[in-house]
């Protein structure tokens, strides 16, 4: 299903329009309102009644096909047969967890560690990206004896009480132990200085400075991945964090598993410009198991040992073998189907197509992309325009192409499809975007 957009400007359904929906949809929405209530929001002005997915496509109850270009969670596509098979095989054998000696878990864990930078040697499993980030911060607080956390201005790191307290994109006040820095909207060189001064500010409070946590591609801030041929600005940030006595947590919940193109991790494309980037803690989720609940905190052995000496982590349901079988299949499929290479190739193809569209449509502003993570700023008369961005997302949905929105102003269209996205999928997206731009021009 289309991924959750954590911005208040997202293309959510407006309940005030429920009576305008076709009868069957209206009944479903009303059932949903009665049982799920108002906190669980539906995407799109015309909500989707999805019954099935296959590859990059979703199908509604009437059999209508949608191109899913907005959801990063099914990394290798909806209903991939190898994932389905892995899940079914393991489920038939029952499930165990981290408190038993599970050979499949050991195999997977070793495989996962094999994809990590040197030094990140231990994995703690969780069931969601939120839990992973929550645990990562616990580990950082344990190591530093401090509480303060630094995040970017429109960051989203989770739904637990603690992670929500350092997720400014949710719109509520962040906790007093949180400091906010600007996302790297330019060349990224200002970020290290900003982090250093935020850390110094925290050091002067009762909280002190424990960790800087950032999505490696700054997706909810509007997608600012940096360029592989420019200096890796995150290295300077890492140095600033360490100089201030804190830990760097790379939130790879959205960017992990090959999406960025040059490697499995969201920061790997920056390695090309210099030494490998090695954060203190990496968190993984969402895309790790193609949509099944699994997440991971990967960090140094000394940090885990230090944590285990003073704290306990007991979470048997956070490491279930069925999710892990899906995760193993994801790793295998990304390798066997060359999906990292596909990310690079199709991402570049899409970006080139968008550049061509931009020649005819003033509404297309800056396009930022790395692999199959693409952000397109939507403009009117030279200024970012959230109403036009929303109209485009709605028009595309009506043309059976699903994309998301991100950024603090809700002016950036997000394309983050399954990594199996093909050139034909990209062509369809570009054709429909062209038509949607023409259709919305009058608005
Ligand atoms: N961090 C980032 C960067 C995310 O995008 C998300 C979810 N969209 C989370 C954390 C939270 O993950 P989950 O929804 O699995 O709890």
C-alpha cells in the first residue's frame, strides 16, 4: 500500500467529502471511521480499495490496475514469489525468536552484517523502524550518560512516545531535550557547523548531548541526498558529533536496501567521494522484509556490551522467524536481480525524463534524486506551490499512478517505487505526469 506520508500537507483523504464518494467506497470509509477512528488517515482524495498487489502494480476491488510509484516498503515489489515462498515455508515450520538458537536467524544476521561498514558488528532486532530508533537512542544515552538528541527540521523518526518527541514533522512540539538543525538543502557544508552549535547548546543544559539522528537521504525534509561527486558532507557531521561527545545514528529505515543506487545503505553513495562513512549506529526497517514487521539496530560491539551491562532488551516478538525469512529473501533478490544496478539505471532514466518534461512545464522545479528515490519540487510562477503539488498527486491517482509528497511545505512529489521498477514503468509515470501537468495547469 502507499507508504505513510508523515507530513501534515500529505495527500490525505478529507472526511468532509465522504458523501461525494461512490456508494461502495463511502460505505467502506464509514465502516473504517467507526472502527479505526480518525487517527488512522486514508491517502488520496479518492481512497483506494486495494485487494491485491503484484510487482510494481496494485489492483483495486474492481480489478483496476495502479502503478505504485510511491511506496518504498515493498523493496522487491508486491507479492514477489520468492518472498511469498520464503514466508510460507518458514511459517509452516513455526516461528521462534532471538531468545532461542535459531540457525536461520544466525545465517541472516551474518549476511546482514556482511552488508554493513566495518566495525558495525552486532544486530539487535525490533519490529518497526520506530522501535529501532527508540532502541538506538537508548543505546546512545547509555553510552554517553546524556539525553539530548539533535534532528533535522522536518525529520520523522517514529511513532513511539520517545521517537515522536524527536520527530518535528509530526507537527507537535519536540521534547525539551531536542535541538533542531536545518536539513542540507544546499551543498550540505553548513550541517556540521549547525550540529556542533546545537550540541554545544545541549551540553549547557541538564540534558547534555547523546546523539545526532538523521535519515541518510533526508527524505521527509524534501529528499537531499547530496551528490556522489561532491565531498561527503556527512563525514564532517560525524566528526562534529564525535567532537561533542555524542553518537551518530544513521536512520536507514527509508533509504536502506539499495534504493540509493551505489550500495545497500543510504549513505553509501557518498562513499565514492572519500573514505567509507561509518556511523556509530544504523537503524533499518520498512524495506528490510518487504513489508513484514522487522527492523534492526546495528552497532559496535562495545556499545552493545556497555548497554547490556546496564540495561536489558527483551523483545521476543521483535525477531520472529517469518519476518526474517522474508528479509533473507529480500537480500537474495536484491543481489540476484541486480536491483542496486536497476536503481541506478532506472533512477537516472527517470531523472532524465523529468528534465525533459521540465523543458515544457514550468511547474517542474528542482529534481533531486539518488537511485530510485526522486523528489520533484512543484512550482507556480517561480515559487513552490503546495496546492498545485496536491492537485498533481490527486490527478495522478485518478490516472492510476500513485506517488507521494514530502518536505516541510508539501511541495515535493516523491517517487520511491519498488526497486524492480522498469523503464516501461518509468515511461508510464512520465506520460501520466505530463498529462497531469497539462490537466492541472488551469488550477
Ligand atoms: N524513520 C524513517 C526515516 C521513516 O521513514 C519511518 C517510517 N516512514 C520510520 C523511521 C518509522 O518506521 P516504522 O513506521 O516502521 O515504525
